[in-house]
C-alpha cells in the first residue's frame, strides 16, 4: 500500500486527498510544495474549494525530486 501511495502522490498532476473511509473531523491539512507555480496553485485551489477548512491547522512540506 505504501508504494502505491508514493507512486500516486509522486506522479499526480492535481491535488490528492488521502482520507480514511469513515467520516472523521479534519484536524490537520498537509500540503506538499515543490516550489513550482502549479504546486502553489493547487494549494490555493484547495482553500477555495473547501473554505470551511480555513481555520484548520495546516502544514506545508517542501519536497524535492531526486536527480
């Protein structure tokens, strides 16, 4: 399962939401940021699409592709 997540997240061209199958309260939002304009755009779009989560704790993780 872990390898599948790495492939999906690593190759996604759009925001990816990983959530449990049961309804739960969202305690924290983790954004992956690679420095690209599209990464910033994805974070902005997420906040526009889900404004009810604007008071939720957010963490930005800077990621870098290996060469």
